[in-house]
């Protein structure tokens, strides 16, 4: 593993952008350690292997900038107008996210395919050590071929979007590397691999020259052929012990993210013609880049993309294409929704997790009340990921929110705390505190559906339980809590996450682990469970119009430059939890 030494880092791109990013970093009020920034030179470069090595050592955040910023966000890798200005809501969201990423113990932030957002992300985390993950282009192309990823992940649209971005004033120098010539998939993929590596190398050029942050390079081919050596080098770089993972979630289905099957050989299953196209167009893009960036940047990208000669080229094998598992259903009827006791607590628990269909109903009601889920690329209630990337709620062409077919009764995830609190207000309920959740599960057994058992969520009805019982008290998804750690008066608020999920271990240590997220954060493994105290009933429910007005009024408060992130967050909590009819 290649490694550099740390001194100082300025981060950012141009002067104006650097000033803007510095202001956001200052507003974040960071008090903890800067997170490890894991940057993939492309997808399929071994980031899941690295995540497994770090699972026991640090909390991890998967692509909080690439996946959790909408395409209209000024810092999004998908934004066709990257020169647009950040709004007050954009800045507040980013400041809260940065505060969340800086913990008393180091967190890890994994990002891949940042493309034209590379400078912005590295500028937002100027003190973070960086681990760059790379893989030879033939290895990436082979992985795309084997999984049918070009079609499944809609990469033709991604190429077109990047090519259009390269024709905006800020990035027009890059347009020769991304021609609008309707390229064949191997050609377009090769160009994208080269361009992302070049943009990442340019964003890190000061650091790569030895006058920046701590930086290391991990090549996919090395962790396949010498995993113990790479693990030892990674441990030295991070200053933490790393043992071979054991007892971790297994992705043993051979699917897209399967890391449980050790790999010991480097084989590229590609037609010879496709392999030739990949090699040629990567080399062409690197050659053209000499007119755009300095020689050192091109040399770095070339080094990262070396290794094609280590692969044995084979014609693709005839094999049945792996199909995504059909979503499990629980019959045509769900148990009636109600609130049940757990133990001696006066708090009653909703027997079912909130489903995708219920979340869609709230989103549609709020939309009719005039409130959009996404403003200038910042998501408020849910992160509407594409289905192929794990999203299950989508705004259709008729401007109606609908779940992915077959997932209507699965628990909603990618929900923010704001979205969870809005649901609670709509149902005349609230979110549980962490202590209430701990007390409720004290006598419970292991959570159902954890550790990638089914590779996704299962319906909100837990097998073997009836309507009078609480389903998935732990397991399937984690849940948002009503309380969180003390972050001080001025810093952004965080709220606890509780339980275990389909993509986490299901042991008691995981369930009881103290972890939290900022109010607009979201995850593929975090959903919503509602409770009611003795004082609450369905009559306390707020209408969609009132919820929408409260959130819109809060957004208006963000424009006040004298209000700190902490003040704004406490105001948001208040407006979403105060009783109906209470005046502000």
C-alpha cells in the first residue's frame, strides 16, 4: 500500500469555492476527529472489502455526498449546473453532516465516482486522511460485464449527464474526454474510468505532492493477491489494529457486494474486442488530459489505472444471469395496526414498523399541501434513491409518490429524522427514546432479518407473530429515537439510532451500541417505529397542511445568519413535536 506523509492541507478548488467551503466547515463546529475519507477511483474497486476490515474499528458512512445530495444540489456529482449557488438550507444541511462525521472516535466516509464533485468533497474534509482505492480498468470492466451493471445501474444516462456537465463553463476543458458520440458501453465506461481518476488526482494534487494530508493508495489487485500484507499496511496507516474479520455479516449469495468468498486470482471475463476498446480509450483519455491538467496529475491517474497486465483475459462464461430476489410478501392482508405494551412501561409500541406505502401516503399528502420533499438538492423527509441503488420510494411522472412494486409492505428506509418525526405527528404518536427502546427489548430474543440473511428488508409482518404482538422489535431496520447525545448549545443536534437491521449484525452489542445521526441524515438500514405515551392518542394527530406549514416556517428561519445550527435544529424539533394549536 503506497503511503504519503501529512503536513497541512488547504483543500477546495478555486478561491471563491474554497471560501464557501471554509465557511461551511467553520459553521459545522467540529469537535471530534476528522473522518477517514475512502475515495474510490471508480466503482467495483474493493470498497466493500475495506469496509469489512474496518467494521469493528470505526463507524462508517456510505456515500453521504454522492448518494444523499439530490441532482440539483450545487455539490452533487450529477448536477448539470455545478456553478449554482448554495442556499441557506444547503449550507445548514452540509454543516450538520460535517459535524456528524467528526466523532470522538474516528469515523470512515466512503465515496466513489465523485467526478466533478471531487474538489468540493475533499475541500469539505480538509483534515481527513485519505485512502484512495483503485483497480485496473479491465478488472472494473469485467465486473460490469459479469453483473450486467451497465444496464442495471443505468450507466448510459450517467455518461450522458457527465458529458453535458463537461460542456458547462466551469468544466468545458474536459469535454474532449467525454464526447457526445453515442459510444458503445466499453468505450463510455473506459472514458468514465479515466476521467474520474483524473479528477480525483487533480483534487488531491497538493496532497499527492507531499504537502497535504495523510494519504495512502490501496490497489484492488494487491488485496486479492496479498490480503495480509495490505491489512497490515492499512492498520499502520490508520494507527489501529486490524484483525481478519470474523463473525461479520456475510454476503454469501455471490451478488453484487459479496465479500465473503475469498478471491485469489485475477481474471477478466471480457470479449477480446471489448478489452481492446477499454485499453485504447483509457489510454486516449489519459493522453488528451495532458492539455487539461499538469503532467503529475496524469502520471498519478496512470499509476492508479495500471495493472491490466496482471489479469488473465478469458471469454465470458455462459452462466445464468443472477436475478434480483423477488421481494418477500406476507399475504394479501396485514394485521390491524395497533399499539401494544412491552413489559411494565406505560409506553405502548406500534405493532408494525412504518411501511413504504404509509410513507408514500404522507409524502403525497404533504405534496398536496404544497411541500416538496427535496429543495435545491437537499432532501428533507426521505432520500429518494433510484431503485437499482436501493431506493424504494419514487416520485412518478404524474407527481405521485409510489413504492417500488412488491415493496409496498416492506419497512420504509432512507428516512431522515425530520421524516420520522413528521410521520409521528401525522399519526398522533411520537418516536421512542433510546432508554424506552432498551427497556422494550430487554427480554426480546435476536432480531429477525439481520446480517444480510435475505439481502434486503422483509415485510413488516414478522413470521410467527400475530396482531397482538410487536413485530421486528429489533431487526429488519434500525429506528430513529426521540433523543440524542448532548452536542452543546450551538452545534447541530443528533438523534440516536437503535436496534439492528438487515444490513447489520443482529447481536446484542449491535442493538445496544450508542450511535446517532444528524436530523437530515438517512441510511438504507434506518426506518421508523412509533410509540404513544399515556398522554397521547390518535386525536392528537396533525394534518398534512399543518405539518407542511411548520416545516416551511422552519426553512424560513434558516435564512437568519445569526442563528446557529444548534438553535435551528432545536427549533425544528420543537415545531414537529409541539401539540396542535400551540402558537410559536
